[in-house]
C-alpha cells in the first residue's frame, strides 16, 4: 500500500512539474551568439502587441528528418512567442499536401511549393513540399515564402510581426541630386529599412531645407560636386539635432581602363570642418576579396580569381551597437580617414583594416596580373575606414554622424547580384542607431556567418603551429577514444579479479 501511495505522489509531482514547465521554462544556450535564445528585441516586440497576430505555417508532412526539424523548431519558437506575448501570438499549422483546397489556400497566400530531395529505398526522389508562413494582423499581412532548413528563424519571424504591428512609421530621407545611385540599386537597404521606417528620396538641390520629420538623412555615393548652398542645408539640419549617415567615395576604380581615379565632390573639405579628414587615397589590405580575370591559354579563355587588395575585408570592429554581430564586411575602394578635431567633438573608430594594410595614391594603375604585393605595401596597420562623430557639429545643438569612406559597399549593381547580409546590416544598423530605434539590430546580425582563420596563422612562420593544430584536431579524438577503451578494459579486468577472490 505504501509503495502504491509513493507511486501516486511521484506521478503527481511529475504532472505538477510538467504543468509548471509549460508556464515557466528555462533553456541553457551554449552557442557563442545565443542562437537558441530569444533576444530582448523579440521579447519587447511581443510584449508591446496590442492586437493578436496570427501566424499560419504551411508545412507538408512526411518530410525528411532535416527538414522536419525545421517544422519542429518553428513550432517550438511559436510556443515561446505565444507565451511571452500573453496569448497575442496565435498560430496554426496547415498541411497543403493533404487536399486541394488547402493547397489552393497556400498558393493564394503567396506560399509556393519547393522541390526537396527524399531518399526512398536507396533512391533519391524529388518531392513537392510547402515550407512557408504568413503573418497577419487585421488587413496587414507579411509572407515568409520559404523557410530554409538550418537558417535562423527569429529574425524573419520577429521582423514580420513588427512590420504588421507598426502603424505610423517614422520617415528616413535618402538624399539625391548629386549622382547618387537610384532606389533600384538600394533595394536591399530599402527592404531592411521598410520594416520600421518609411524611406523617401529627397532631392537636396530642389529643397530649401531638410524637413524635421526625417529622423535620419542618408547620403550614399554622390558623384557630382556640391555647392555651398547644399552644405548649408546639411549644416542647418545638423544644427537642429539632425542625424546624418554618409557613405562617400574619395576615390574610385575604373576596371575597363584598369585605373584608379580621385573624385572631387567637395564633401571631404566640408568634413574637415567637422574634424574628419578623408584622404584621396586607396586603402589596400592583404586580407581582401578577389576579382575575375580572363586569361588565354592556347585556344581557350580561362577565368581565374585573383586576390585584389583594393577590396579590403574588414574584420576589426568597435564594440558598438552598430557593429554588434557583424563578422566581416568587404569594401570596394575605401579611403583612410583620420580625426583631427578638438575635444568638443567625440570620434569613435567604428571599423579598421587588418594588421597588414596600407595606402596607394588615388591616381594609380591596376596591374592585377603582374603586380607582386610584398610586406612593404602593407606597412600601415589598422587604418580607419568608418567612424562616428558626436557633438556640436553645427550650431549649439548636439548631433551625430556616421561616416563611411566607401560609398559602394551596400549598393546592388543589378538584380542578379546581392550584397552580403553583413554589408547591408553595417549601413542599416547605423540608421537604426541614429534613429534611436535599435530593437532589431541584434536580430539582423544574429547567426554565425564566417569563422575565418586569423592572419597570424597564415604566415610562413606559423607553418609549424598550423601543422600542430591540424594533427591535434585529428589525433586528440582518436587518442581520447583509445584511452577510454584502455580504462574500460582495465576496469573490467579489475572487477573480474575481485570477483575471483574468496572473500567476494
């Protein structure tokens, strides 16, 4: 009877623990960037919901295990969303493959089927499957047409919820009138900004002043010269506490003629009045991107990838909200910048080059194939290529500016080409920070993108260390298995000997 009574107590405790765990859950996340822990940004978005948001997930059943895991991860995340939001997030799962009506519903909602590989009886077949979701609130609706297996879900889901729940979006001015790229070449930037803001193209030449309604004004890659009246408009905007983002080119590269040229827009002289000097030089870095070069070999034309130091890969960032989570950004023809102002203006180096970097005069020739780069070319480490200016930049009111010495790093040249997520985030994060609406910054850059080998391990002097690390990674697991096996064998032998003794 006592045993039966104890069993009932144990079952009751298990039921109580299960009920409490549904209400109060705890998760230990050991990943470096807490990929499986909801961010504060998401929690703030969910807690601020005034009306219920409905998430409809269209997922086929009978999916391969790796794809099925995505479905389960989404369900677990939606359960957390529902709990944190106090029931303001409602969700349902629909299998469009189960009947024609549900499939038609998915198609009308903007979810298209994808073909995935399925292994059946040692054969790989393609199966039509749905892996998407819609997020709706009243008559506002966002679509996630395809949830890629293995990709982080939180950013897409939280930004979609934020987008349908926000009604009055603040405005951002994209300045034009001096040969800046059109909105079609800033499509990725505009898409990221559209979650929280309303972007508007503002011709600086055709207005008397930048209206106060714009929380941030953005100037990207101007090519034509500025007049004094244009700078007066910028100063007037800053004097009223305006926030400005500038991504400018002091030099540019002409690939057709294999030449580097200096650009004279007058912005460099205006920035000098703020204490920031951007030189008409190219930054070069041993840690760089590549360009495609055609070479003839007999009757054939081969395309080779050649390292091009004029495309520096930036991995050194300040510990700042703008750069939080960004691992690397590739720039295109950047210039060195240096702060020369006084103590009335605060300057923060936001991004710098590697230890092996240098500068090249603005008017130069690109000898891509024959130029032999040596350590003498990279004799200026940690060159600043992006920074923040804070203080009384114009008038007596505090204002802020984020300046990049490359205007092209966030531009999309054509519809087929896409800039990296980090490049876009590097610009959009600055706008978020200046607009004092930084909730989604940590989400936008969440997720591991790259884990490159550090430069110090790539030199000839470090060859011995590389070999040691390589063999250690290969041999240590094997050695551990052998040692564990020896320990188990010895332990079993000791047990057998002990059992054979008379007093056992």
